[in-house]
C-alpha cells in the first residue's frame, strides 16, 4: 500500500500556524498573484495562480500576507523528517507532498490506514500543520484519494474497490487531462473516468494521440506499475517568479528578473555539483496560458553567464508574443543535468572564463547570506518571491 501525503494550502497554513490572528480567517499569500489561499478564502472561489486584484474582488475581507520562503522551507524540512521517521521509503514530489511506501511495515506498525492516521497525528503534533493522506495500491490512485480527502482528511481506497471509487470521478482527475484534453473528451460525451475506461485503447489513441491515448486508458483501469522510489536526483533545477499585471513593463524589467532567477538557479546547481545542458524559459501570459521555450548548449555548464545568455535569447525571441498577450510570470530551468557535475573545460580563446566570478559570488553569499550581493539591474526593482522548481 502507498500513501500520498499532501499538506493543505501549505503557505497559508504556515502563516495561520505562526500568527494566531489569522486562524479561521481567509488568508492570501502573495504579491501580484496569489501563491496560496487558505480554505476560508477558497470558499469564495479564490484559486492559484489568480491575480491578487481578482482574488480580493471575490473575497474583499481576505487578509493578504507577503510570502516567507525561509519559513516554508523550514516547515517542509520538519514535515519530511516526520515522513522519514515513518518509513525509509519516501519519494518527494514537491516542497509539500510525497509518496510513502508502508507495505513492509505491516508487522511492526500495523496496516496502511493505521500508519496514515499516526502520520497525520505526528505531523500535527510536531509541526502544527494540517495534512491530508490518500491510501491506495497505486501511486496514481493514492494521489487522487488525497485530493478527494482534502482538507485535513484521510481517504483509504480499499483493495478491490479501486474502480468503484475511480470511475464516477470527472475526467479531469486523470493525470494529463487539462482543459484542452477535457474539452475534447466532453465534446464526445466522455465526462467521467468510467466513460474513458469503456472506450477501447485504439479509439482513445485515434482521438488523443498515441502517448495520451495509452496513458489515459491505463489510468482509467488503475494500471500504474510505478514504485515509490528513493534517492532520485532531480532531472532539472529551476525557479520562477510572478510579475503581477502591468501595461508598462519593459524588456529591461523582465530581463532584470530573469537575471536574478538565473543567479539563484545556477547557484543551486553549483552547490549540488550538477551541470546542465538544456535551458528552458517558462512564461505565463495575462490569460494564464503557459508556454515553454528551450535550447540546448553544446556542453553542460554551471556558469551563470552562459545560462543567462541563453535564457535572454529565448526571452527576446518570445517578446513579440509577450507584447500582444502580456506577461504575469517568468521562470527558468536547467535540465539534462550531469550526474557528477562534470564540466567540459574550454580554453579562453575569445573571452575570459566567468568561473572565477561565480565562485567569488558563491563564497560571499555562503558567508553573508543570499542577499549580500544582488544584480545592479535589480536595484530599485521588486522581485516577487522566487519559487523553486524541482522536476524528475
């Protein structure tokens, strides 16, 4: 049996935990956009990543608090300590959720439901945070169960009852079904997971393509052979920052934010001894549609300058679209990471190497804190909190 443990409205819950005056009240965490909303705010239709102005229109009495990333990171570490005290087989998914394999603990800790109840109690006692746990025989269904069990709940899908639980759910509960795929399915009167399950795999492939068709057909029958895996290294390292809405934003404004994000990403890469070859620019337009643009370098690197030049090239290519559609979020990620951080050295035929500068900046920040040095382009500009992006 597998547990999917997911903290409830994580950032907002930390704020309510740390400030008793916020408990039981609608709380919004963010600046230009909502990074997190308490369940009291969600009851008014507030969602992430919604523009803060829109959220305040829906919930005028909401309390807005600025993000405190250091507090959220500390809370996440405390929660994951509870996870690891529960079982050695923990697979992190993000800062606030993980899969736990508890099947081998039956004789010493009891059944999965008993372990899940104790896990929730331990997280509450040791961190003061609410958490929802879904329990099932597959990772996919455990995650669906935790979503259905929110907030602050426990939902167990018993062996043999998987399809009875899964099939009445809307098609959007299937991984990979976003608004576009859902619209295609609903146009064909396919509204529930059960409807998908009754369609042949060949028909789904013809409708959605080979990969999506096979993927959804398997999930609709609860076929998910993936094991809970530990010790995996992230396939990419990235960060993103909300920009808010503005009609006067210039390319220089976005370039400054992108430079600050690249600084953080490459610094994390060097600390982790991971060099990367593919740079991906992430954009979210004013209509909340997202796009990514990527480019691969000839050799893997951890150099801030090399990653930033590539990211800026991608931004300049996308700028004509940005001027038409607006921009509310920018992010950068580096993937195709080397396992051991090896970097192909090059002779400085045309320009001096920047490795010495990167190393010097890292030493200063390690000693005096990340805010000790900042890019000149960011002086006088506000950087909304940078949200780390970790993917497998």
